[in-house]
């Protein structure tokens, strides 16, 4: 009976609403009770039904009103064109490496390790312990927790040879991830409009950070063994640059690892030009058949500014990095960091310190080495078997990626689209070149999810190569 009465009231009010203007006030509940001979509960149920259908809107303490019809129309943001003006630096859109793939895709594009390669249990335990401590309510020092500063300095100091002064904890600044460290270092050491030498190809995030800061990027050719020292020396001489950005260990994307001889040559060139080397040791924890040898450990004159992140090796949720710099350069970077982010979450610093000082951390890294080796070899073998026209110049001794050279006739955008249509996400190599690419490349990540699908992913790439080559 109640349901029939409610339906009757809804139908009656709908007829009334159809002739009423938007914003008209409906009769009160008492008036509706009298009109329809129904109880207050039934009337309220009818009003709720109408509200759920979008016909009316209730305003507590005022009444119920006919809902105004909102006509969809495009927003006009044209005024912002004049207010914003021409962008000083055009920054590229979202990198392919940051895309979140659907569950049914074979992901060979990502820049982050799969969850199963992370120390998940120690991270969860560290968050639990940190939540019970003062880190949840206290503000850490601007340069970071002293204990974490000391850990970064000690890690670098263990590689310092005899005769070189190791870094002090006070030389370290804790940052909210390496990306902010790159921006801060480029602003503090180079400055807008001034030249910054970079390897080509190089990390897309460094290219983006340079564009954001407004520095003038100058590419220096770099291959499977690193940059050409003579080209580097000429670039310093020609441009008057006072800084070089490089990844001497397991470079992203090429996987190159500098020899000790090359490292000495580069250091000599940097010192000779009175310049800085911003060393990005992003893959310090991802050695496979070789251990990283930071150049910063061989320099105590303040020429090398050393950046190391824990985000990829500990957890993407723990965006913590450390930058080691000596002398006035350190003070400039700290001032920039304070202006940009003031300080890094004490909670995240506490978690990071907890994880990397547990015995389980070293155990995890030993196991990770074997897991990465198996994945790397599986993907490299699959590419050679199923995509034979893709040239893999070398198998990296560490890191997370394979750098694959494609035939000159490859239509790279088409290949990427065809791979995605077939269920495989790949990263086009163009994103890693600061200027025009030297040819079509793919960066394939072997640390992503589902390594069992790597052979199928390589088959898809091989088929797409056949279709993406020009006649």
C-alpha cells in the first residue's frame, strides 16, 4: 500500500514539475500529506525518489525545489592564453615510462621495478614502526635526518680509495626523490640560459628537469662504453659550460658502465675546465655482473655532485634521495631545496633509514641481483630470437633496461602503436635524446611484471617490425 502511494505521489509531482519553472518550491510535506492522503514517511520516500532521479533538490531547513536544468556547454579558457603568455620552456608531456598499463598488457616500458622485486615485508614493517614514533608529528632538519645523512655519506665513503678524503655526513642533503635533486642541482650549479652538457642519449627526466629550469642542454655523443672524452673536452671548450650531467654506472637508457680509465679521463677534463659533474647513480642497487663504482668516491675537490635515490630500490612510496656536495655548491643546493620543498617528510626518511640499515636489506640485494640477471637474459634472448632485426649492441651488467637499435627504415611511431594494439607497451627511444635521435630505438625494461610473457612481447615486437619498415 505504501509503495503504491509513493509511486502515485512521484507521478503526480512529476506532472507538477513539468509545468513548474526551475527553482520553484514544492508544496511542504504537510501539504502533500493532506493532498495525497498519505503518511509523512511515504511522502518523504517519494521526495527521495525524485531527488535520486535529479528532478528536485532538497535544501535543509528551507524546502524542496525543482532542480534547475544544467545545459552542458564548453568552458571558455581563452582568457588564460593572454594571462599566461608564451611558455618560457616547453616541457614534454607525460613520459611513456610513467604510463600505468592495463592488467592485460605486457609492460616493457616502465622505469620502475615490479613489486616482487621490492623488499615489501621490510618496508611494511618499517612503516609500522615509524608510525609509532615521533616521525609522525615532528619536523625533521632542513638537510635531513642526521642518521640518514650519515648513511648516504658512509655508503659513498666505502668506495673511497686511499688518499682521497671521504665525504662527511654534513655534505649530504636529503631530497624528496632524485627528480627534485636534478632540478635543484641544475638551478644552483648552472642557472637559466646557461649551457649544461649531457650524454646523448640520456635519462628523459634529466632532459625534462633541464627544460623546467631553463638551462641550455648541449648533447655529447655517448655509446655503449660511455662518452667520447675528446668530444666532451671540445664541448666544454666550445660552450664554456661549467657542468656535465652523466650516469657512469648502468646508464639509463643504454646500460653503459664507464671503465676506470674513462672515469679518470672525464674527471681530468672536468677539473681542467673548472666544472662540476652531476653524477646520477640511479642504479646503484641494481648491479648484476658488476658493482657500481661512483666517480664521486674518487673526488674530494668538490667537482663531483653525487645523487643517489632509494625510490626505485626501496619502494615508489618512499620518495627519498640523497645528494652529496662539498663546499659552497652544497650551500647553494641546500638553499634551493629549502625554497622548493622546505624539508622531506620525516616519516619517509625514517622508513628509508629503517629499511636500508636492516640485515634483510643486504640479503634482499643479493637475491635481487640473481632475479634481475634471469629477467635480463630472458628478455635479451627473446629479442634476439623473435626480433632478429632489432640490434642489441650489448647486454648491460646492471640496471633495468635493454637499449635496442632498430633498422633505419623503421616507422617508430607506427611500431609503438602496433605493439600497443597487440597488447605490448614499449618505450620509444626518442624520449631519451636531448636533440634529434641518431636513429630509431626502443628501451625495454626487464624489471616489469610478468617476465613469463617476455617471449610473447618479443614476438609482438618482431611482427610489428615487419610492418613498420618502409618499402
